[in-house]
């Protein structure tokens, strides 16, 4: 490696070590790549299931992509993921003719597979340019392969941290007998995985008999819920608990609201809600929201909160038991 590449590797490793959540790490990687190779068009495609991918980070001057959406697994990106091999116009000049290509035609395109330690596909890291005559050189290629390596590591570390958070919350719920410390403890663990939860974390109990949501725990920089309970109706919390429960993530100005539902109170930039239930019994909703586009929420955050939700549901059940027990 050249000294420059050594320094790049250390910079990337430093980003990995000090990341505040996966989404924040992706944004920092995006800035690093733009500075290093002079290209800001890139995306990370994550394999959601056998037929769909998501884009936790995407920047493209010629095409608007809704970051929170799910997209069919297709085109060159699908080929990179399926084969586990990089595809680069510098090595295959007629790449776009040999493989199905979606979207605006780039002049330079590089797709690198993201693979975990067991060799399983995680997704793809893609960088492209629309500038005529632009080409990645050998040093750029080494650097971008290193970026893909660090992105893959970040994905695997995040998966491990999510599993640890689920176990930690389950243990906290099992061991805690003090209601005053239960929900702050849950928030602290969730915030380690999803940093926006440090600024906004709401757990609300569904009271179907009275048609209300009753807040169990509220920390939010803008939302005080000074009036206490709020009615079940057209708010996004109602959408989440309706129809047997359906997680929902919203981005202001991009995500369409479900028909018949509105945002209550001050509109956040990002809103994430996951239903809380035990078996088929709907208990309530857990909400994280942010008011700053620099603190984004992603589909991966939704997945993380879904995995944590069963333990929060048990916390609600335990809260009921402790409260009833204290009044005997």
C-alpha cells in the first residue's frame, strides 16, 4: 500500500470505531468517499430478503431514490450480490451491454459485494460517475475495496450489537423490580443501538376500552404530552396498532402518509413506530422521532426496534403486575 492508502485505511477504521449508529456511519462514509475519489454518487444496497433490497444511504445526482423504500432485486446490483464478485466498467468496458442496467447510464460504475464472515451476501456497495472521461485509477480501486470491507464490518458489528441489546433488555426486564428505573434503563440500551432514541423515546399503552393511548414513558425534545393520554383515531400510533399491528417509518416530504392518517403535534422529520403486543394481544406502541434531518432513521432502525419490541411488551406486562401488586 502507498502511504496515502495506509492513511485512508486508518481513517476508515477510525470511522468504524467511533460510529454513532449504523446510519451515521454510512453518512460519514459517503462524505469520506466524496473527498477521496471526487465522486458523490454512491449507494449501499442491503439484501432484505430473496427478492428485495433497501438503500440505507444513497446519493445520485441523476436519479431520486426514496431511501426508506423497498426495491426489487434486479439489474447490475443484483448481479454483484448474486455472484459475490465486483463488476467494474474499467474491467468490462461493455458492462452495460452484457448485464441488465437500471436507471441513468453512468460513465463509470463499480459494484463491490458486501459479504459476511461466513460468506453470506449482505448486499452491495456501488460508486458511479456521470462525468465523461472519468475513470477510477488503481489507487481508487484499492481504496473503494477497503471502504466496502469496512461497510461489511459495520453491518456485522451492528447485527451483533442488536442481538446484545435484545438480550440486555430482556435481562433488565426480568431482573428489575423498580418501575422508576425500568424504562430509563430500556431507553439507555436502545440509545446505544439507535442514537436518536436518546432524544426521543415514547412507550404508550393502548387502552381499547376507553379509546386512548396512555403514555408509560416519554422522553422527547419537543413532545411533552402534557395532556397525558391521547385518543385512538387518525394519528400514526393508531395506524401502527391497527390491523393486528404494522410497523411504520416516515420521512417528512418523502414518505406518503397512510390514507386517512395524519401526524399529531409538531411534525417530525423522521417518525418510527412499532407495535407492542404479547401473542395476539395489542398492548401499545413504541415511538422514536427526530426533528433534524442530520439525525435520520432508517429501515434498519425499524428492524432493530422490531426485534427489541417483544422485550418492551414484557416490560409493560411487568409494569401492570408491579402496580397491581403494590396496591394489594
